[in-house]
C-alpha cells in the first residue's frame, strides 16, 4: 500500500491547523471506534491544543455534555470536494458558502481535487486557520494537471511540468490531480510528485483521443483513481462515459483490472452518488432532505429552475446501475475505496440536485444501498480516506495525538445510515461549531449573483 509520509508536509499540517484550538471535554453519548468499526460508550473525549489527548487532569476544559442519542464520529474527510462554480463559460472557487456547508455537514477536511483559483483557496485556508472564517481543513491540491486547468499548456515540456509540481509542493499542496493529460505527462507528474512523497489521483478516461486509461495509469504508478475502474473493458474508440454504459458488471474480464488495483494498493473513488444525481435517478437517496435551494443566490436558483434534462443526464442514468454493480464487485474482492462527493456547481452543464457538503451523506447512503455495511462506509469516509491521503497519523480516528475533529449526530447510523444527516454539532481542533448557525450563514450566497 502506497503511503505519503512527507515530513515537511506534516510539519506544515501540524503548524497551520493549530491556530484556533481550545481545550474541550466531551462527555456522554457514543463514540465510533475505527478499529472495531463499532460505537462504544463515551467515557470522555479530551482535546487540548487542537489535538486529542488521553484522560486529562487539567481543569480548564470547556465541557460539551451529550445525551444517549448522540453519536460521535471522527470528522469526515471528502477526497473529491469541489468548491468550483461555473456559469456562462466562467469558473471560480466559492469561498463564501461552500466552506460553511462542508463544515456544517461534519466534513472537517477537504481535498479540492483541482483548484480553479489556487491563490484564492490559499487565502481561504489562512483565514480559516486564523479563525477569521469557518470552514474545513483544506488539503490543497493546487491547480489541475491537464487541460482542466485554465493555465495548462498542452506544449509544456517535461521540465515545466516538474517545475509546476515543485512550485505547488513548496507552497504546501498535499496531493495532485490530473485531468486531461497524456500518458507521458502523467508519468512525469507522478514521478515528480512521489519525489515530494505526495500522492496523485486522476480523472482519467478510456484511452480515447490520447487520454489515459486507468489501467495504464496504475502501471505508471498512480495512487488513486476517480470515477472509472477502467481497463480493457473501456473501449478506446469512445469516451469512458459512452463506453461505461454498456459494461456488464458481471463480465469475468473485470476481475483483471480489480486485481491490478489490489496488487498495486491503488484506491478507487467511485463518486457513485453523483452519477445517480446527474442521472436524476428516482430514489430517496437523491431527494432534497435539506431544502438546499435556500443556499443558492436568487439568480442561481432561477437558472437551475429553468434547466432542462440533457443527453448527459440521460447517459448518467444508464451509467449509474453499472457503477453500482462494479463498485460492489470491487468491494467484495477487497479493493481499496475512498469517499468523495464530486459536486461542482456547473450551471452550464447541470449535474442534478445536491450540494457538495450535503452530498457526502448521499454518497454514504448510496454505498450502503448496494450492500456495503454502514460500519464499513463510516470507516471509509474517515480512517481509510486518511490512509489513502497519507495523513492517517493526523486524521481519520479519535486517537491521542490526532486532530481534534469530530461530528456529532442524533441516532445510531449503523442502524440507519441516513442518520448521519442529523449533524448538529461539529468540533474542529477543539472549537465547537453549531451546524444550524453555519448553514444560516450560507443562505442565499452560493452561485453567481447575476
């Protein structure tokens, strides 16, 4: 299994994320133990200087008292957390509403999976760290590597790609994402990123039009793959989307690509739920349980209200059951899975209902629906996501020395995974946030205003 233990990056994480910590003692309720994947009676969770500590004798703790219906989980990690908004061929990273929405939903760490405005995202992180604005930890990706980046040049030389990696690694990027690269460019990116002990993931394709098939990317050394398992079952004469709709999840040939992932310790982020949302699948999973339209600007809500289904929506409706079957088969074979939402707000290419922060609860429910146990899904969204990103010694579980991040919900999610939607309190680095207050601060602010 690949790891990314990069000392400099960890020092950066330790220093930059401690700036608004406080001492806290959480009493009562139940705590999710990632080792046993079960809830245990809470005998006291202590946070000092932003980190979990063992039982403390200090008497200056703020006390958060919980009841028997309260369940405590490590803060969720979203490894495909877009802040992007686009309309009329213009795109920007939203740093006003999305940070509040992510945090209110229990997501305490986000990997933006390609930043449209990296400098703006760095400014956001600094403001969050200084306790000037609420939001999750930003596990920076820096800009995309590939044509998805506004500043990408298809004629970049090998040295220019390596320099790009070096620059953003030194700035504090903690991982990179490729989208729209050639096989040669991806190989350079992976090689240089690994020199910094940083991971690389990719939105890849079928090999169509000089794209990279995930099977080839794994052989090159990629750490994680988004969306498509890939392999020879994706026909290289058409896009992965078009090819995927005809893939049979029971095809015996799928076993080869699954085993390639397993043997190389590569993680797969299926972003399952987003394809159901794009396909406008009729399922309780995709119902608007939080009245999400209230967070859009009036202009944005009007644009969305006038959207008509597209061919892409129809295509994703066909893709969704295929992704359900392939992900279940991948899980049953022992494949490594991560959890991400992939919910940019694309008003030019509407991706169906569901805002990123809320959507992680749909993603987890979609996984449970296909047969992955709820306890396992909670583990994937916390401990395994941390391992996949190489920060398992800082995040992903409630253990001494790790970031003091938790979310608190009503009811046992092992009995009903939809109970994760009842987040009422989030603790980040020992600081308490009320979910309702965070969400009220985001109302009417997401999307362009004109």
